[in-house]
């Protein structure tokens, strides 16, 4: 059984969460890239970074990004029939 601890955070502490998450991700990425090859997307390209620091382009993924046109469709609910 897992024990959950209720943590009360102030709004100041809560506002720091996104910054801490980005920092944790960056540190994990740097640690992983030092020991093995890492694949990531940057600037519409799929890149592979080797532990030596070399970066190679694996694939151009600019075609994967498409602009979706916003539609102004109004959805209406069907009226329910009363069951007697």
C-alpha cells in the first residue's frame, strides 16, 4: 500500500514548479547525453547527439507539422423525450 503525504504549498512555491520541471528535464538530458546517444527534435528536424558531442540530422520532420484550420461549428444537443 502506498502512503500519500498531503503537501500544502504556497502560491509562490507552486509558481516555481514549471521552472523546476524544466531544470530537472535539462539536467536529466545532459546526464543521459554524456553516457549514450540521445534523439530529440529541434527546428523541424530529428537530431541524434552522440556522447562525443557530435550531432547528426536523422530526418527532416517539417512535414509532420500541419496548421489546422479552426472551424466555427456549433454543436447542438438533441432534446430528450420524457419517458412516461
